[in-house]
């Protein structure tokens, strides 16, 4: 995150003695990104965070690509992904390139027996169905329908779900995920024209501190393998930290839409960015108010990016036969726009209740075998009169 956060107890100066009540030292860890040039956090631990007792199984979870060089528009029916009890087993990668992976998950049970750490990528988890608590080494966050959970790479976490009915839309990014720079001034503060502000971003406020020894299973993702590691101390043993690198939550319902007299382009919906893709939030809003406005989007060509739209809720005015949980993929190089009749239907409408998440990638996306299991391969014909 581009602003400072402090939680728990820390010493007055970095890299100085910080003593426990018994006179021994807490163990400091610099948790940083991009070498020593990116965002970082200094955390203080009850026990050494380096104690690995054993390395157990290692196995691949690399997705299998079914369609590599794609020029075809697809619709994926996301709710056809079957629920699984285990959180990691429930995650099904449907679209992928070298910068990111788009994943659907329907976990039924909380993470009881292990912790998880993704060393490959930041994770942006959108909660479509369900609620619960994200528990991390840097504090906990409650979540519910409509929340984005941003978990920086390397954060050790668990998720506790309140029920078995959970649907998650996940974007894994091999590049750091930031708030859009055009919303920030030169020292990082969100500006007045931004569709959200720092008050909307929920930072961890509850810090679990477990000073326990034993055997603790952490499943670590590295280069599309899961490596099971047994640690000698509880990974949630932080007594305090400060810095800029920590998990946070942001609700799509707190995104304030930017509207105009005529139809606004997709960048007004931008919520997150990397140098490889952007994430946008489409939320309930007033339509364009020029007397001859056409609220439906105009036809456009994605020459430089693939467009993925995940439909969450409401009436999707520009699409025919679209339901919650569907994903549309409109690849770079060909035009797309409203379905037949959508432009005409939109004229005279004053507002929309749609809710959707869009991911625009600057490299082409490949479809996986899991994607083809839920794909409508005739979708590309849906613009025919």
C-alpha cells in the first residue's frame, strides 16, 4: 500500500534492540519487495521466523493450457466450477499469461490444518459469495460480499469462512498491485478526484500473537509448485510492525463512480493497477445525461489488451443472456461492443444497478483445460443479427 500503517508494539528506531520482559530480544524481520526498492514492513517476532524443521511433499499445480493463441470471444460460466472442501484444491485457474492468473474458487471449509504463502504473486481476492475472516501474520481482516482482499506476495495466511457457500474471483499478479497512480499525488496521497480515499481502505487492526513451538505446516507456492514446509514456531507470532507492505480490504460498494454527460471510457472505473494489467469496478451509477446520450458502451477494439469481465450482480445492460458468475473474454485484435438490441434498449435509461469486476491485461490470455469445462464456445457468434 502507498501509505504507512503501524500495529502492535515496536521500538523507537529500526534495527535496534527491542527486548522482551525477560530481557531477551524480539526478532526483527524486514518484509520487503523489489529488492530493497519496493514497499516494505519491519515486523518483530517472538521466535526466529527462519526455523524450518523439514520439507515434505512438493507437487505441481501448474494449470494446463488448452487454447494458447486465442482470437475468439468466450463466455465462461463460473458457477459451474464445483465446490471443494479444501481452499487450495478449490482454486481453478481459467485464464493465464506470464504476468497473471485468473482463478475461480468455491471453498467449503476453513483452512484448519495448514497455513498458505504465495511467493509467486500478489493475490487480489474478490468475495462474490460468503463472509469470514482473513487471518495473516500481519493482522486480521473481516470480509463479506463485495470485498476485495489484497494479500501481498509472501504474506502467510489462513481464511476462516462463516459458511460453506463461498465463491471467490481471484487474480494472481506476478507484479506488485497498487492503487492507480493517476489517483495519487507525488507523495502517495489519494487525490480529490479519486473514486475512493484512504478512509475506504481497511487495514488490519487485530494482531494475533502466538508464542508457540511445535510443528506448523505451511504450504508454500513457488514457481507453480506447492512445497509443504514444517516450521518449528507458529507463523503468527508478530508483536508489532510498521511500514507499507501489508494486506488490506476494500469494498466494491465503497467505489464512487465517475459519470458524465456522454458515455465514459472504462478507465474511469479503474480500481487497481500493475504495469501488466488493470482492475476496474463497475458499480451502480447514474447513466449519461446528455439529452441524446446512448448509455450502452460504443463498439471498441482492444488492440493492445484482452478484456475480462466478471459479472457479479444486477442487470448487465450491454449483454444478452449473461448471469452472475459469468466471465466474458474479449481478446485483443478484434472489436466488440453491445449485443444486438442492447444499444436501443439503453436509450432513455437513467441508471444501472450492475456490479462487475474487469481485468484488462496487456499480454494475451490463454485458456486452461479448467476454463474449457465451463466455456460457451458459441459465444463469439452472439453479435450476429
